[in-house]
C-alpha cells in the first residue's frame, strides 16, 4: 500500500488568497455552515431553535440589549415595528414592555441611581428624549379600588419598582390588553397604595405579568438633539447624535443634567464639540472612544487642575491617527473586548482599536484581511457585533450571513486569531439568553438559540467543507492517486458526500463518493457490553459502555489513477439532523512521470 499524505491540521477560512496557493488544511470560498471545533477538527455546525413563540409577522428585530442588572438578574430586550419586548428566564416568553414608538432602532446604556439604589436602563431611538426603566417585573395577586398586591413575599421595591418620582405600572388583563396605573406609596410592602384609576374596573387573573412603566424624559439631553449613541463612563451618560457634532455628558448623579460650574468640577456635566457627527460611543475601563463621520476616532482625556484651591477637571478628546473610511459605521457595529474596541468601518473591515502590542499610543489593526473579498461584498447595514466565549460574531443581515473571528491559544502560549467559514443564518442582532448565544431574525419577529440541535428550526441546511488544493509539494509535475482516505465521526442518519476536483475547478475530472453513517463496514459502533462471562477482563472494561451517538468511521475510496497537478477535497451534506466531523483525509499520490510535452513551450 502506498503512503497516504493526510490533512489533519485545520487552519481556518481564507477567501483572499488563491485556493491553489492556500496552505494545506485551509478552508476556502464555497465553504459554509461548518466550524473548526474546540478540538481543532472540522464539523458541521449546530442548527437553531426558537426562543419564545414562533411569529410569522414580517417585522425584523431592529435592536437588542442584554441587561445584567445590579440585582443579579438578566433581562433581554428586543424591539421591532413600534414595540419593545423583554425576556427573562422566569417569564419564559417575549413580553411587551411598551409600544407606540415612532422609531424602534434603540440604543441602550445602564446607569446607577443612588436614590433608588439600583441601576436603571436608559435608552433612545433617534429622538430628542431619553427613556428610563427600573427593570421592575413581578406578578399580580389581587386589588381593591385603590391598591394592588403582588404575589410573593418580596416588596415592590425589592423587585426593582420605583419609589420616587412619577411611578406607574402596567398589568396584562384577561383580554390580553395592558392596563396602566399610577401609584403613590406602598413600595416597601407587597401592596401599592394610592392607585389610580380603579383597578377593579378590569379583570386580572392571579399570576398576570406586572411591569414598571417606562418614563420619558423630554428634551434630554437638549431640545432638538436626536440621540443615536449612548455610553456610560464613571456613571456619566455620554450622548451622541449622527446629526450633530456635539457630545453631551451628564452629571454622575443625574443623567438628565448636563450643566457644569466654572471651573468645572469632576463629575459634573460637559458639552464637547468634535469635527464630524458622532457614529458610536464605546466606554472602556478608563476611557471613552468616539467614532465620528467616516474617518475619525477620538479618545477621552481627563486632566485635573488646582484652581485657587479648588480641584477642577478639564475634559478633552484627543484625535487618533486613522485613515479614510476608518470610523465605525454605527453604534451596534462596535463592541468592547477588555480595553480594546472592535468595530466595522466604512471600508467594510473589521478593526481592533487600542494599545496593541505594547504600543504607547492607540493603534488600529485590521482583522478581516484574510476574508477581504467576502467583507467587500457584504452589506452590514443594520448589522450587529457581539463577543462571546472567545469569538467575535458579526452579522450581515442582507445576506443572511454570520461571520466568526476566533482567538485560539497556541502550544507556546501565544494567541492567534482565525476566521470560521460563513454561517448562513437569518440573524440581524445578537443576544446572550440564559448563557447561550442567540440571534434575532432580520426576516420575521423571532429569536433563535444558535448552534443548537441538528436542524434550522425544523429545516435542513447545506453544510460544505471545501479545502485548499493540494499539489503535494510539486506544482510543476503531474501526479496519480487511486485511493482517498477519510477519518472522522458521523451519525447513523447522515450520508456525507465526498467530492474530489482534479485540477482547478475540476478541469481534469470531478469524482464523488458517499460516506454512509449506517454502513457497518466503515463505522466503529460501540454497543452495550455483555456480562463478564462473555468477555475476558483483558478485552472488555468492567463498566457498561453505551452505544455511541456519533461513531467513528474510517473509509478508503478507490478510483481510476488519472493524472493531475492538484486536487481539491470537499465534504458536504444537505439534510435534516445530519452530524459529521472530520479528523483526517488525503490521497496516496505518486509522481506520474515527466511533464507532458503539451505543457512544454520553447522560448528564445
């Protein structure tokens, strides 16, 4: 038997480099819906499943936010059409928080309220106002003409309902209609008092959802200032607008107050002027990063001065050396990773901004260059970026594509980044729900748990692992092979297609073969063990062994030994509930002899 030259180290996805020059083990253009797994092998991705109810409403999700509250809970938010909805583990369903908005592409931030002793959510949608919400959610127990009692022993205040200012709640009645009530007291008990209008005029079932009503703060930060970016640094709310060169900064004690003394004291408000409209605001631990126009980035600088015995603070922003098109496209297309900012710029490049590689001044590093043709063709309008478990996810909603840039630790301890092949998913925005990565649809009003199960909400999907061509180290001479070895894991219900293209695009020939997960000749099915009397102790472990869900397989495909210069391998499925993983593959080539005369051209 001739030696097999195996591919068993997989390097990531590349589309910029020619597939006949890409390194051995690289996935190339044409690959989709497969992943390099944590163990370094290539496998079909998981499917996706619904989070909450199905909804055929043709309204895509326009914004999302994951709120990790100061009370230790998590509230997920999404918006569409004119509505804002919330989801928690206890609710178990998407529940309408408010509706009637004239715009629903929200931006969000959280800020500490020292009066209420909770953090609260601040959000905006491109109008000259800010909304705030306490995060109060509970369930209805009973009511009288001017009181409402909640279920459970915790107080209304302990469930994050406001205790000061104008205070309202909403309750879902038996007709499915939200009813709103104002209250004036009782927050430190289980019964609200001073309730108007009379709640007994409606029918409520015990256990009905009760939420704190949102509060609208008009002309904040200023009359006519349309907020499209929000971020918080040192408990001061920064507000930007893609229609203004001003940046408003609130006091650290009141997000509605943007005034300051002269000289300005630390923690007071401020108004900054930059050289173009604001695209995004991103806060790291000590700095605020500002994207402006199409080309500009700024970083905040705080300087303390002693003015006649008073410690004052000067707040400025320093421009960063960037280039044409290097600003972030939008607030959602930015993400903080530690002290770095990752964003998609106007050149459709994924860029990391920060003090990279021990440089003293901030630097910009393009991450997307290995897949530049794909990003050049992308349409990231309305897209989103999220960082989760060492992966950066970027959505291209117009093309139903999710891109994944992943960091891995090498044997020497260094960290490198690589690209996964494109994932064909109907995702516009991202969330982390109950610890799982989820995607909000850009087609309908639905949310999905991603990489879950083996089908896409009951539908099949096409998975393709297409690898770089191999010339086995000799580009200029023809080779022959007559066997192809593949090793991996496969489920019994899966039939995996192997495609071999001999020479570029299969110019010489294209051969296909099947790897059937139910073929007992190639799979290593482990079944439950018998009694000790049936097997010797040396051959069988004493503990029972369960049948493997995805047994290992080894198979050699044979074929006519035609000549070729290079060969490309592809593995694919397009069926429901498929599972497969590749560990190694390759042929048994030998040189075919001298290069044929048709390839020899005299010169001189």
